[in-house]
């Protein structure tokens, strides 16, 4: 936070427009949000990933608190910063209902910039090894390992249902 404050002060008033990536933990430093806006920040990418605390814990992102997302979005907008939200679809805890709730949440909070990713167990990761061991890897065409194709057997969807849900949400 101290370095960020110094950086924002250095570029403030130079008519520079910029965007960046930030942790949702930025909410713990509301003065940084205001300083970033005054320094010309126009958008921040936030990997909120999921609204489900269980999903967040499974990704080791338990520090993300979905109940704080609306306040963060509001503070960013007040500072003139448009949130750009990244979310992962197809986690083991996701169901058709939870993804519909996710879409309603994004609409309710008027999140205009969203980057949806289909969970992709990449070779060499624990996720891939676990899914391989349990027979859940269904496609080994590496060109489809691009976070836009379903390459594994989801828990609560058929692969086609998850793929279609991804496109409907977009």
C-alpha cells in the first residue's frame, strides 16, 4: 500500500489514463481506491472468481469475501474506476442454480466488464493430476485448454451444459 500511494502521487496530474489488476483486498485500503482514481486509473481487473466461499477456499482464495464485493464495486465506481471482474465457471461446487445466482449478482450490481473462464485443469497442476486419476479428463486436445472449452467432466453439469451455460452467461 505504501508503494502504491507513492506511485499514485507521482503520476497524479500528469494526464495519464491507465488500468491495472488488484486484489479484492484493496477494500481494506479505501484511500488507495480514491488515490488510484485521482491518479488516472480508469479500470481495475479483479479476480473475484466465485461467489461461493467453498469454491474460493478450494482455490486458496478464502480471503475473497463475496459479501464485500458490492461495497468494493461501489467505491471503485465513485472513484471513477470501472471494475473488470474475472470469474471461473465449472468448479465442483457450481450448479446451474449457483451460476444463475452469479449472473443475477453481476446484473444487480451493474458489473459491465466481465471475463468468464471455464475451469481448466492444466497439465502439470494438482487439479489435472486429481482429475486424471479419477477419470474426469475427457479431452486431451491441448488446443482446447484455453479457459473457453470444457475439457473435464463437471460434477453438476454435462460438459455440453456447462459449455452452453458459459455462452449464455456471456
